[in-house]
C-alpha cells in the first residue's frame, strides 16, 4: 500500500516535470531569489567589526583569508574591501562570534 502511494507520487512528479518541460508552468512552484547589493565598508566600520569579534588584526586577517597588511590598509583608510571580502564582512557583522564558533573557525577558552 505504501509502495503504491510512493510510486504514484513519483509518477505524478514526473508527469508534472514533463508538462513543465513542454511549456506548461501552471503547476510549477516558483521562487524568486534576490541577492542584496554588496555593502561598502570603511575604516571605522571594519575596525568595529574586528573589535566586536575580539580579534587582533592578525587573527581577523586569518579569518578573512587576507594578509595582515590588507586589514591594516582597510582600517587606516588606505584601501577598501572588494568582492567576497565585502560580503564576508557583512556576514561577520551579522553573525558575529557565535557564527565563527558554530563553524569552528575560532575557539574561545577562558
């Protein structure tokens, strides 16, 4: 009995997939994904994110996958983060210490 229901469900899905492939999208579930623009971060904001995470420039650079000189340049205003660094700073600003701990990026010991 359960096997019949599973088979019927699979067949229904396949049938709907074929109809979709032929251009009938009336039964298709649709989802719209919008990706936010990359945020711009400047010297004081970057330093604040780092300090909120209780990280040295060296450790912050290691977490971000950049050099310590890069972090120094960002925090002094000589340079600004680009690309993936912008998004990662946004994630760090939002997720903070807990996220880094949850993903075993940093370990905190007292």
